C-alpha cells in the first residue's frame, strides 16, 4: 500500500475532500450532530437535537422508531449510494482508490439524503 501510494492517497482524500466536504454538510444540516474521522474512514452522527445530542433514533431502534434512519438509508440507496448505517451513525468508508470526482458525487448524495433526516429534527 505504501509502495503504490494508497496510504498517502487516503490521507489526502480525508484532508482535501472528505473532511472539508463532511464538515460543510454538518453546517448545513441540523440532523448532523458530529463528524469525525481520518483518511478515508469517517462517521456522521445524526441527532434529533444538537444541543442535547439526543440520537436521531434510540439504540436498537426498529420499525417506526427507526423511521428517520430508514428514510435516510432509502434516500441514499435510491440515488445509488450504498451506506453502512449503524444506529444513528453513518459510516463513510469509500474505496481507497476513489477519485475526487466520485467522492464529490457521494458527498452530494449524502447532502440530499440528509435532507430526509432533517425532517425528523426537533
């Protein structure tokens, strides 16, 4: 990975594309309580209220209690983005050889899908 520059590419992707892009999404969506990560591995934490940091869905939510995350996941999938959603967290972990353009497309889909989550914010 070092010989092929994959580790350096992942670090640059996080610093130049994913980190700034996800931070901008956080500013524009009240459902985003926190964004954290490094390189090409990031997490978006979705909340019902930013001040209290109440999760958008309770731990172990199913059925109607999980409706906000189901709506978000469906919005991503309908736009061609497969996401790893665990509870109220969205994990962003693209392939390490992703292009900046493809990463930007993924961020645009996340932006649209976060609008679905925003509908559930108090």
